[in-house]
C-alpha cells in the first residue's frame, strides 16, 4: 500500500502538529507501509525508513510560520497542491493521507485520481479561526465550516485526536468512518536518564532547587501569563523554586520575560527556548512538578501524554482540554487563574507523598490506555479499514 501524505506544516519542527506527523510517519514505517510526504520548504530533515520527503520550492522571504492561522499559509498551500498534483500524475498511490487543511484541497485530488482519502484532523479549523479571531473571522469561519463538513462527509476515513473532536466529527457525519487516535506516542527516556538528569541539573545550576517545568509552545492560549502572575505566591512559601520553560520563539520569550520582570520574579524563571525533541524527556525527569496552565481550547495538549509517561506530578487547569485525559486521581486540577495554579503547585511542593502518588498513577494510566503498542494497533486498524474498502 502506497501513501501520499500531505502535511501543510514546517516539517520537522518540535511543535504540535509536526510532532504528530512525525509519530504518524514512524508508525507507518513500523507497519511497513511506503509513504511519500509532501510538505513545506521549512523544517529539519529527518530520516524514517520507508518515508521519502518532498518539499515545495523554497520561498526566500518565508523563514518562519507561526502557530495557528496565517496569511502566508494559503499561498504555501497552493504550491503544496501543485506539488501533490504533480506527484499523483507521475506515480501511483492508494491513499492520500491529508493533515489539517490539506484535506480540504485533497477532496478533488482524490476524486480526480481515484484514490482513497484519509483526513487526519488535529483540530477543527473553524474553531481555530474563531479562537484566533482571524481576518474577517465571521465570514471566514462560515466558509471553513462548510468546507469542514464537506471533507468530513467525503473522506473515506477521519482520524481524530481527542474525544471532543471525535464528538464534533460525529455531529457532522453521524460518527461513521472515524477513528480516535490520541497523540500519545511519546519519546522514551534513555537508559542513562539518571546520569543525564544529574548533568542537566548541574549545567543549569538547579542543585538544591525545586523545579517547576513547562514544555511546549509559548502561545497565548497556553496560559503562561497565569503561571508568571502566580509565581509570587509560590515563591513566598518556596523561595528556592525555579520555573523552567522549554520551548517557544525568542520574541515570545522576551514578552514573558518582561512580564516576569514586572512581577519581580525574573530571577526565578529560566527560558530555554526550543530544544530537540529527544531532549524533552530529560527536562521532564528533572522536574519536581510539571505544569500545563492552558487557558483556552478543547484539544488535549500533546505534552500531557509525555508528562504522564515521565512519572512526575502534574498541575493543570481544570478545563475540558485536560479533563479528556486527566482526572483528580492523576493530576492536581486547579481553577484557570494565577491563584489556582499557585495553590496547586504549593500543595504538591508541600507533600512529597502526593507528588509520588500522582506521578505513579500517571504512569499507570499510560501503561493501561496510552502505550505505544496501543497507538500502533489503532494506526494499523485505520489502514486495514481503508485497504478493505
């Protein structure tokens, strides 16, 4: 079975959907399926057995694509469409595996070339446009709502990545032809974890410190302003605390550093920027507490599965975005406020037995529901279904 995967993303970059695309590709490689990936000109090259990567022409003035809606993406997507059309014209594929908005322009491609269409739906684009209030977002959201329903109904199958999205697709097409595969394919800790963690603590001068860590993007909806505003309350009780933030762009870090300075807590925040994906498990391992202060959205943050697998206790805002995976037995779920986050962090820092208990239950949840074996089996089920059509 030969697959043409279309990913309208900078691939590879260590952020949301590109990480999901990477895990999909690795799973398809494990299943011995041949994949040609068509993607943007931006991103790091990665080698995956059985996967060939094809990029649109390099656009010299486009060096970065922000998370979320962007005015440049429609232009890049036109180039992506032509690249996919050329490849379908010159080679034979069984399935178009389209991520995000690529599914919208893959409907006519699948019809033209008589191939099956798999829509890998990482979010509802109309919801995303509304959340970002993009352009004339009322009219744009209405257009994308029509396109979303059209592609969901016409695709041969749809992958959704969280229960909320699964229910949304069910309302659009009655729940037919869809598979729920949560984004829980996580990087494993190396055997040398203890040595690597000790060295990292030394390098970052974190010996004898309490570490509250966050990994991921620094977008507005991640709620990091709440974390910074709540830091004063944490530091009043635990002055040796360091807040470690891994991820984000320089301009985003500068904005948050300015907020930390305004709050008088800048000496306690360590911004490390974007780091290679393989390093993230060690950053999690050195933490005493992990935080996910997200303030908006309904999709489960990708980081939650890595957090759980690390065995470290989690403080997360008590919202649908987290409740889809977490509960009061596996995390400290707190009000989405600066005080709520501070009180949750302090409660865990006070109680080492509670930290150990939550961390252990999180790992048990991963073993029971979110193992890589389960991820691979669900992926196989999708392609077995498509093969049988």
